[in-house]
């Protein structure tokens, strides 16, 4: 408290009642009595040694009422600072005969009489003897007296100071012979008179004496040694009642508290917090901002908590989640900076640092483990989709449900309302492959094209042609760090440099494409005004600037693929699995061991493994470094059509109505899930649960103990697809010849920040990264940039002309040659249909495969079945792609766009012997088109 902020006493106005014919009440207001100020500290005090030196007094100690002997009332106010702390809206405290003044409120000067003037008036009235009482003291007699003729004048009270700190204060001086001090300031009420003696405005007691002597008492206390100070204070506390002790406790407790987390080294803080369970940490983070920042930003704390609760999976899944969160934050920061450039309103930065991704991951996995099991009634929405057509593909991406069907359409739905947001039309055949990345969707169809869609607008921006049969599988490959051998050392490099699309087809081959960036030129392999066209006739992949490689080698349809980094795994109906390098287009390994068709593959880059499921009922685990089969997992008795891989579990689903959970490290069988009665048509799993659909039921299993958790769907015709991520689960099923989508929300209102982990651990946030500007070859982005500018170098023109001329030399028959294609006449008629429709589960198997499985279920085909070509009787020329590769091999620099691997001669389509004229080509039906030679005339540019 500063010297000018002196304590003061606000006296209660005295009331003088005179009874005449009427009753007149005179209220006299006294000016505040300013008490002596407390002395300032003699020297600056150390806040650590004197923590209460600048402590704020409670509101109850800054102003409070006092009652003096005789009933006089006053209000003590702790200087001007006490009023400054009061709020404007504070309710006025008042009582009988007194009122607390508001801050800044002036006294009514007309009714204010200073204490000195009141004493003077009292002396005057006694000297005249006409009055027997003092103004301001209520009369006790009934004698009448005249009211005052004029208002009292206010007078400033002289400064009161004690004469002796140990004795009561001296009386106020009287300017005109006032009575003796004993009569003005009596220590006790007067007694022994027939009528009450005159009284002063108030009679001081020990409390006022203490207030007047407090400065001297404080000076004496500060000069005492600390032990004596402690003894004196303890003595005072021992004589203090409970309310006083409670008030002191409210001041001492927050002042003497010490935040040990901010005083200890970070290593010790992390160690101390590691002993707390999750629930206690959640409460501790709400103690203060410093605790919240310390707990949220400690990666070691949350890593150890993930491990202690057995939800740390390893296998790079945690690093992938953290990278996704950091990429999302970078994107949000870039958006914020862009918005600041177009607005003048400053943004308010957060006062707390963002939590470490491991904390977000812990919350996500904790909710995934508990909500899906403990939420008995999740929110459920059901709505029709695609009429009665089969849902061939179903994905959940960025809060959107994307479904594809064999009715040629792709639909986008809202998971909250089930509303159809957008319908993507363009494919002329059933859509059998989907992949999404942010607002980019890639689809493959039986019409042999690959289409790229902008999900924000619904436009088809690109149409890639080149495949000559159904595009059965595809994947988007994101840039990621992979191990690369450089000069005898293994280093980490980011591959691919920009996202790729890999497609597998029933034409026995795979193709690699560059995923177009937003804003790059649109490309369509045929014009929009060409109407009904055959993409295989008009689409040349080599003319597409986004085409990178054509991977040939399989002898039958490519049924499944998986790709990460620069490694691609493909499974085929030729019973083999191949490992490719997507950058060079070379086949690194041909994995032979399955005795029947391969239907499913998964890639495990963290363990350098690939797994494949076959119609022979086995699952094989392959080593990517050596190409050897590490484990052969047996137990299924029929087609293993589905495989799934998580960091700790490999799950296989078969047509024998069972699912099996394996250890991907050792190949050990952990659990067999046997409760379905039909072939497993769809499933998905993570580290906590497995969702599987079959025979009209959708079941949830505990992946760790193999028990059934609950049935999500029962009593329906069939389940086509199921996907889940985070709090959402989506299933496509058939009910009474109608296709229905069911959506479950397992979250609550407090789980809005629940971030799910996508299947396979692939995230969309880092799809287009800063490393995109580094191209791994000269023919990738350079070709697209030339397409953008429309500027072709003369050397490229001449080079392409040379290739075209070489194509004619090798492929164009002379005027005495004709072209013929040998077709197996024993081919069943249904294999040459454009589309084959039926009913049942969408299991992609041939008719003879269904018979070999012993299953009686009906089959709906993919729309285009694999070809069965008889060996050609004459082989005289190579395929178009081989010739194109030969032509391009003469280039002085730059890697090839297509694979250098060649198909065996007995697998190529033969060209007949000489003829007198060049006859028209005889092509098989649309669904019977393998990788076939095409004769192209000289290209006019």
C-alpha cells in the first residue's frame, strides 16, 4: 500500500430526532477519518523470502463494517486500492442506518459535518445550556426543540496521529473550549446521571486504538528476529477464532504453493508423470496452462503410456501417424498464412502449444479400443444405394463414403445423413477398382480405361487408356522414405518423387502412371465427341504424357496388387507372384510356389515381406530381399480370396467360411474365427477388431482373443463390402433385391477430435509433398511440362519420327502379307459376353474354380473374364509394345518408359503368313482381349 493510499473510517451519519408538533429527522454525514498510513518497507524485499509481501488481500479484508461502543457504526476501507478492486456491477452493501459508497461516488456535502465541527457545536450548545444533547445523537427525552435553522457545514478533519504507540490516542483538539477529553472520548458509556450524558459521534474502542497504533506495531515487528516473529505470529494465531484462520488459509495456500513441474528438469518431470495412469494425466492437464503444455508436448510420456497399455504396435505405424499430423498442421498453417494475405483482421494465436501426435494417437487408439465395445447403441443410418446392383468397391475417405458398382456408376454419400452428394458418370462398364487421395479419385473399369475424378466438383479430369481388358485392381503410391543402396551403403531416400498410379488388368500386364497434380493439363485418350469407341483401338499409352511404364511378364490376368515406395507386388491367375521396381519398370523376382491362381496379395515393407493368398488354400510369406518363401501357412481348405495386414496381425479370409489370424513374423496361427456358414465375402481388421461379412451376417470379432464381440447385421441376403475408420463403419449389403448402405457412428459428442487410422497405414495428408519437384527421370514431369507449354524440341520430333518408321518396318506387313489372329474355338460362349450378370456374393472366380471349391453359390462376374488363348501356330513378329521398346532403346539417354522384360514367344499373339493383300484385322470379342499387337499407321503430328 502506498503512502497516499491511507486507510480510513467512514462514519455512519448520526440521527437527531426532535419531537415537536411534527417529527423532524436530521441526518448528518461525517467525512472519513483517515488513519495513519503504514510505513513502506525499509529496503526492497526478496519475493522468494517474503512471498506475502505483495499478496492481494481478500475482498473481506479490504472493506468491512465496524461497530463501536454505543452502537455507532463505521466502515473500514483499506485505502484507495480496496475500492479499485471492486467491480462496477457489485451489489451495494447496506443496512439499517448505513450504506457502502460506490467507487467514485461523492459524499453529499450539504449534509456532511466534520468531526471537529461536530465537537465544536457540541461545546457551544453545552455553554449556552439550551441543549442537553449533541448533534447526531438520538434523543431519549420527549421534550420539544426547534429544528436547526441552517444546514451544517462540512469541515475537514485534522490528521489524527497517536502520541504513544502503547497508549490510546489523544483527544481531538477543540477550537473553542470544548469539554475535557474524558467527556468527549470516554472509554465507557457514561452512567450515574438522571438523564443520559451527551455523547460524541462515536466512542473509540480497542479496535480503533489498534488501527491507530498499527504503523508503530509493524515497525516493531519488522525489527524482530525471525524466530521471535514466528513466535509472535503463532501466538496471535493461537488466539484467533476459526473464521480468522480460514481467511488466512485462503491467502497463504495459493501464495505458498510451489509448481514442482516447472522447477524440475524435463527428464525428471517425464519420469514422475510416467507413473500416472491416463485418467490422472487427463485431470492433471487441467490444473494449469503450464501443466497442460508440459503433459501434451512430452513424446516420451505418451510413447511409454502407449506401450504400457499395449497399444504401441510398432511397424512404423506410429511414425506414419505422426507424419500425417505434422503434414496436416503444415497445410493448416499454409492456409492460415494465405488467409492473412487477404484479410486485415489479425488472427489470435493459441496460448497453448499443439499436443504431440503421440498424445492424439493415444486418444485415438484408446477410443477405438473402448467405444466399439462399450457403446451398446451406436448411431445407425441405413439408406438405399445403386438400386439392385452389386457394390464392387467401397472406401471411406475424408468423411465421405465412395461406392462403385457394376452399374457403371460411382456414388458419394454423406455418412451423417446418408444423402447422395454426387454421382460420377462416365465409365461404360462396371467399376471394379477404386483409390482415393484427398480430393482425387482414381477408378478402373471393365471398359478398359482408368479415370481420374475431382471429388470437389465431380468432374472427370483425365481418361487413361492402354489396357486391353478389364482394369481389375489399382493403387495410388505415395512418396515415402525407403532403403536404397548407394555405393555399397544403405541410405534413406524418398520414392517415388511424386505420387503414382499402378493398375493391373486382365490383359496380363500392369501399367504405371503419374498421378496428375491439381492444375496440370487434363488428358483424355479419346475425344469427347467420338461417341462409342473402343479404347483399345484409339488409346495409345505411349502418347500419354502421364504414362511411365508398361510391366509385362505375367501369363494370365493380374488379379491383385500392392505397392509401397518403389516396390510393387502383383498376383496373377498364372499362379505366380512378381516383385517389380516401379521406377525402372524391371521385374526383380518371380515368386513361384502356388499351385493355383493367386487372388490376393499384401505388402509388408517394415519386414521386407509380401504375402499372397491362392486358390490352393495356402498363404505364402515371401522375402523381398531374397525372393524365397519364408512360410507356407496352411489350414484353409478352399480359396483364400482376401488378405489383410496390420502391424501385429495377418488375417486371411477364405471360401471355407473361416478367417484365420497369423503372426506375420513367425507364421504361427493365433486364432481361427469360425462362426460363418458361407464364404467370406468381405472383411477388414485393425489391431483391435475384425469385421467380416458372409451369409447375410456382419460380425465383429476381437482380434486378440478370437471371440465374437457383436453382430452388426443379421438376417439379410448378403454383405458385399465393409470398411471402417476411426468412429465410422460402413457396410454395403443386399436386402430383398435392393442394395443398402449401413453407417454406424461409434463416437459420442465429446469425440469430435477422434482421428482414425486408415487401413494399411496410408495417409492422404502428404500426397503432394515438397519433394515433388525432384523428378527421378527426364521423361516424367518433363513430358507433362512440354504438354503444358505446347513446345516440342526438334530432336524429340525427329526421335519420334524414327520410332514410327521403325514401327512400320517391324509391324506393318508387306503388300503380300495379311494379319490373322488364332482364336480357340473351344472357348465357352459366356466368356465372350460383354457382361455376365447373376446373383450371389461378388467373389471373383471362374466357373471351374467354383466347382473346385465345392461351393454351390451363384456368382456375379466382374464383367470381363480372363482370356484363354490357344498357343499360336506361327509366331513371326513381336508385340507392339516390344517393338516400341526396341525403338526406344536407341535413345542416347533417359530410362525407358516401358519394362524391358519380354513375353515368351509362345505367349505372344501370332501373325499369320503372307497373303496377296492386307486384309482387315480379326479381333476377338470385347471381353476376350489380352495384350495383343496393334498395327498403327504413321502418326501425323
